[in-house]
C-alpha cells in the first residue's frame, strides 16, 4: 500500500523512490524519462506507460484505474497523486483521517 500526497499543482501522479522500493519495482530495467522539475530541485525520472492503480473500495471491492503513465522520481520524496487522477474523481472528506474518491 502506498500513501499519496494530494498535489493540485502536479499534472501527473508520481511515485517516489521510497515507495518504488517498497513495491519492489526494479526501475533499473525501465526506460529513462529524463529530468523532472518542480520537485524541490530537478531530478531524474523514469516514466512507466501505461499503468494500473488498484484501489480498495469501502465495501472491500477492488477497483482498477488505468493511467496513460506515471513517473517514478529517483529522489527521496513522497508519492504524489496528481490532477490526472484528481480530475476523474470527486473527493469526500469524512473526517480528518478519511478521504474517499467517488465517481
């Protein structure tokens, strides 16, 4: 499981290096995506196209969302949920600790 920081200023969803390691993604085998800026300072990134994110619903059903791509930033930063996901869903905040995505 990955915790994402919601970033309304980010066009794309990014996976930070700590979470990529936790998910055992071998990013050495993935193509180089160049340099990404706006993440503190510029850093290298790897682009994975396409990808599916899996969400667990409140009724414990599995829902998969297909994205055209995601960036893995080779830096010790948190993973970020970008506008590519946020524009698809409505967010409902039940309390300070529970945020839900709805279509």
